[in-house]
């Protein structure tokens, strides 16, 4: 999604199609496929793919509408059907983004957005027999609506950033990994985190705003320090470990017995000094900020 698409357009029509892959009309879809495919054998094969039976309550049942969930052909067929929507929006001169059944149209005012919402909903329901989910669809500011995990900033020329829900999902995933990591070697925990962080950074490498990534890196290191503090358990162990990591004896002793909880200690200066970023770098902890920066420079 290019941010110039939304330049000067401060409202978005966010359309959600209700159970799209379950409700696609086979006859309508096949008519549109036939516009591009002339070989009748291929058309029969696609029809058989669409009508392949599915299991419901342990029994095989014929498929009357919709496309097989997870099938490799389903996204392509969805694009063929929804190409009519693209052409209609282009004919009207709208700026929009669509990925499969996720679509947003960018307009200059709420009133224009409401008109587009009404006319586009009518087009989808009358021409393509698709149902718009009124509860999930909305006319709103772009920065209030996520799109494929991204959202936009409030700048005059909008910039791509990460939707809050995307950050929350990743943070929950990290919490689950770290919860399993209690009592395990921290190097193994970091190794388990690596593919998750690398894949996430690769997906969000288009972001223009780096501050959320920097905050995520800091939060992740604090979570790891929290795990380590819990593993040390007793004040004497904590004092010994802090001494080994370079703190002087008075400070190590005072910090080890401060009586505060693990999360507080994980963010305190003594743990930041004992376990700085360089310490985690040596263990192979991936920085999301640095990975996104490297991917951006490489593209």
C-alpha cells in the first residue's frame, strides 16, 4: 500500500465482506472465469474444485456456494470475481486498496465516504451477491482503521505505521514463548524467538515510523531481563550474578535485596547496566528495528 494513495484524503471507507470465501456464488464466479479461460476442460475442473464435498458433523456434504478454505486456487478465484469491484472503483475515479476481500476506499469527507459506502454496498450485493458486514464496516479516519496489520499516521502526507492490534498480537506471542522459557537456558529462549521476530520484521519492513519498533525492542529486552531475574530466585544468587556482570559489591547487594518485583527490577538501572543491549546482541537476540532498517536499505 503506497501512502500517496491517501494524500489529501482524510477519510476511509473500510468495507468488510461477511464470510466472503463461504458465500461466493459459483455461477457468477464461473461466468467471470469463462471470460478469461476458453478451455472447457479447465472450466469443468474449476467447477469440480468449487463443488468438492466438505465434512459437516462427520458427514460429507456437497458445496453449494463458497470456495474451499485454504485451497491454493481460492485467492486467485476471489481476485477474478472482485476484479469487477476494482474496475468499478477505477471508473468512478476513487483511490483505493484491495487485497483479496479486504478493501479500503479513501475519500475527502465523511459525507463522501457515506455515499461511497452505500453505493458500493449496493453494487456488491446486487451485482456480485456478496453481503457487506455492516457491523465491521465503517467510514472513519484512516489512522483509526488497520489494514493488513498496518495503519496510517495523522500527518498531512500520511506515513505507514504498525496497527496497535499487530503489536499486541506479537507481544502476546513473545509472552507465551517467554512463559515456556522460565527455567530454561536464556540462549535457547532467544533462539526460539528468532524466527518469530525475523518473520514479523520482514512482513512489516514497509513501515515509515520507527519509534514503535524501537519501543518493541526495549520492551522485549525488559521481558528477557524479567525472566533472568526470576531464574536467579534468591538474593544471594542475584548478588553473585550482578557482581559477575560488572556491578560493584555495594550496589549488587543493595539491588539483590531491594524487595521489588521482577518487572520493576527488569526495568531498573542495575539490570540495564548488568544486561545491556550488547549482552543480548552477543546471545543472538534479533533487533526488530535493525532488521527492518536492513530490509529497507536492501530493497
